[in-house]
C-alpha cells in the first residue's frame, strides 16, 4: 500500500488531505505532572520530531470548548481510551506533515491568500472580514503569521489526499447494483411471540438452582467493593446562598435586553454611500464627507430622506423604493447595521453607520412582533443573574477546594466547614458501580486506587461534570469473595427461569417458521404489515431489521424468524422486494457516500503504513498521569 502511495506522490499526481486531526479536550489529573516536568515534556515522538504536553493540552482544551458549546457531557474527555486517541491523532498528524515535507509540497503566497479570503470562518455576510480574522487569531492565542503557517500546512496536506482519492475507482455499474441493494424496500408481515408468556409457565426447582450454582461458582464471585463518604462542591450548592437586588435584576435585563426579545421585526430604510477596502483612505474620507453633508440636510428636514435615497443611494434595489428595506429580524443584516436599526425609535434617523459596504444613513420605519417585557422575564433574569454570581464564586473557590482536599487529605472536614457542605455516604459499590455513580471513569479509578483505599486519604478533586467538583474517601473496603448459595438463590432462579423460557420460545418459533416454509403450518394472525428500507426501519429493532435484509429473496414468499434480546421472537414473512424504483439522485448520493468511505479506508491504511515505516514512541508515563 505504502509503495503505491509513494509511486503516486513521486509522479506528482497527488493533491491530498488526510485531515489533520486537531483533537481537543479538558485536562484532569495531569496538572501536577505538568508542573513538575514542564509543559514541554515529550508526550510522543515521531522520528526526530517531539510532540509535547503543551500540544496535548491545547488539543484537549479545544475539544472541551467544542463539547461545552454543543452542550455535551465532558466525561468522555476523561476516558483513558479517548485520551490515548488524542495522542494517536497528534502522531498521525505529524506523520502526514512529515510526508508533506518529504515530497516537497508547497503552497504559494497567492494560493494562501485566496484560500484565507474564501474561508467561511473569516467571512461576514459572504465577504472576508478583517475584524473577524483578527478575532479568531486572538481567540486562539496565535499571531497572524502562526495561523497562516498552520493553514499553509493544512493546505499542503490536502494535496496528499487528492493522491489517495485518485487511487479509488469503482465501476459505475457496480455502484448502481450496490445502490439498488442499499435502497431496496422490503414488504413484510410480522408475528411476535413474547418471552413473558413463556416465563409464566416455567418452574425452577431447588435442585436445579443448586446444580447450576455448583457448576458456575466462578460466576458468583463478588468483586472488590468500597463504601465511601464524599462531598460535592458545585454551582448548585452556592446558588441558595447568593442574593441579588431588584435593581441588579433590572440593570442586568436592560444591559442584555436583546437576549429577551421575542421574534421582533423591524422595517428600516437606508441611504448607502459605498466605500470598501479597495479604496484609499483619501477616497473613503471623501465618501464619508459626502454622506455627512447629506445627513445634516436630512436632520434639518427628515421629509427629504426618500428623495435623497432615490437620487443618491448606491443600493439600487432599495433606492427604487425610497430606501425601504422592508421588515427583517435580527441576524439578517450586518452587525453594525443591525445594532443601529434595533436601537432606534420609530421615525428616528441614525448617525452615519460604517459597514464593509460603506456609510449608511438609517431610518427606522416600523416595529412589529413580540417584545417580552421585564415583568414577563423577571424570574428568568433573576435566575440567570443568581447562577452567574454563583458561577463566579465557584470559579474563584474551585482551586482552593482542590488544594484543601489535597493538602489536608486525612479528612473532608476542612472543606465541609469552610464551604458548608454536606458529607454524603454511598452503599457498597464495585468499580463498575462507582463509575456509574457519577458517570465518570476518573472517579471510579480514584476511589479504587490502592493508596486511597489503604490510607483512607481524600481523593484529589475530580470534576465529574461541568462545574461539579467531588472529593471522596474510602471508609470501608471488602475484597472479592465467593457468594454463598443463599445469597444468590433468587438471582440464579431468575436467570434459569429466563434462560429456559428463552430456549422454549426459540424452539417453538423455529418450528413455526419451518412449518410455514414447508406448508405444514397455518399462517398466524399477522400483527403488522410493513414496508421498510435501510434508512427507515419503521420502528423495528436493529436485530429484526437486519434479519429481514438477510432473507434470500430469490423465491418469494419466504419465512424466517429471529429472537430479539428485548424479549420476543419475531416470525417474518417476506412478500416482496422493490429494487427498481431507485431515483438517479439516490444513486449519485450513494456513490458519493460510498466513495468517501473507500477513500477514508485508503487514508487509514496510508497512515498505518507511514506509522509502520517510522519510529513512533509514546510516553507511557505521561499517559498514566493523563489518565
């Protein structure tokens, strides 16, 4: 595989991109390691290139922000497997960069400039915005030169992907045949046999229970378990102790009023004097002066607005209507125009408003739609203000909380007293139970750490979810041991009852299917008749839908049956298969998806080959601390 890629690259028929995976996440548990070793400690090395802890941390932070923005749970960031995948992604990225350097792919300044100007991330209203570009540079802690280096590198790697894409070929006829299978519709009749109906008929004796127990004693070993006491420091703890005055609530509302407006629409008219980035400062100043003079005249006699709009405005569409733009909502106009239009009173005329298009004189003509009053949202505003104050306190104290539970590790009492927290107790928990307790693998690892168990010290503060810190200590521990028959008798009985019921159900179901297929059994009263395809399973489980699409359709009708672990045996009659009504656009869409999947596999194989031909080392000690 690698040889094929090499040949392609050396022949210069490459234009590729293995997307550089900038994987982003939150760091928990490695601060002490970074502090002691420095942020330039090597996480991994690729040949002679070192990937540092700072690179890892930056990737983690970016992804944390992405998850927060999407409202997703951060706990995925703490998975050891996921953290390992971050390092693997950084390694893969460096492997691609090395290939770019090896094959001397370069991006010219003109190519770079054209690409940046065309990037949607740097545009407002379809045009490149220098302000937005500067904001993104600043937000990411970069300089323009550094960002442009990164983009240049990304563009170079995109040339390799073109090479890999050229390696993918699949005859169109074959694609059409596969698409027919993928989009085919299957018409079925269904009859379900329920496990519950069988469980009522099953009797399990004490001898059967004892026999099963003795034959499977290893299955009844209770795992290591702990009992813990723990405290939670969170924003929710703080909110009840925070207060705000009515004046603060009103002030907050007024300052953030736009956030509490309904679907308000405003109608405005404008006069546009065009001035864009291509003009010199002197030319722009001349335009501004002309617009300023017109504004003075209109301020003296507002009735001249429409006349000036028709004669002078360089927005031809609105000029025909005396400058009228009609009604629009927030988010439609450019930022500067919108801010002005939504602060004007009806009939009021703005000062000059500068946008990327030039200078505007704006008149607000009308307002319609819902406007939410302070009274209607007062409770909501108060809640947001309380939460904001509580969050500020939480952020101020979070580090102190973490330091106290670490430095005074013999007891939770110091943080309990300082922050007025409740000490909570857990039942006996296995490691799996502990992970489910806060849905957090880092927490379970901490309370089952042998040092924590033996010393009964506090665990480090663990962010189990956004704005929720937990510290725990083990108050009791019991090692794994075999459970007595009396302790598990009910569990064994329930298992045997379900197993025997399931066996009987499957046997009866298969007999019915065989009888239907050979004609010896009468058709049951079908409970449902459906037409399904792979994208619309009509509410059927994956198990049943998969069985339907596995059925041989060469001779119809045909019967089959499948046990669904949800507790039913489904008898299926396949009456008809429709593969001919597929639309041309469906074939085209399938072709794109199918080829993209193949390209992805080729990319994956290419990176694996690069890795095999390179010296890649992972710092296992760092990974241990990161977990």
